[in-house]
């Protein structure tokens, strides 16, 4: 599980209390909710999951594709937050 930190996700964190994570492709909503609650000791209000397609990349004349991945957007209860590590 890896937290996604972009301008859009940072704005969602501050205004809506929603945090974005890259999760394993086999994970479902219930597993993500349990994992977030255990790791960060917070109450999860809701989880939304979407499958993201990998992008096509070029290295000179060679073309390849990055792997597909799954994104989870987690909404926390009022007044709770998750600290971003490394920033």
C-alpha cells in the first residue's frame, strides 16, 4: 500500500478528508478499510476503488507498457487525518 501524493489528492485531503492509496490489485473495499484502520488507527467512513490502466511508454524506438494498478480513495470520519511520511 502506497499513499498517492499529488496536487489534486492534497486538495481532497484538506477539504474533504479523502486520502488516495495505491493498493494491490486483488484487494477489495473491506480489506482496504481494515488495513487503513489498523495501520493508521483511524475510523474509515467510506472506500471507493478504481482500476487504473498502465500507460504506454517509449524508450527510443522501443515501446512498452507500465502495469495496471488499483487506486483506493478512503474517506475518514470527521476530524481525523493521516500524516504523510517523508514530506
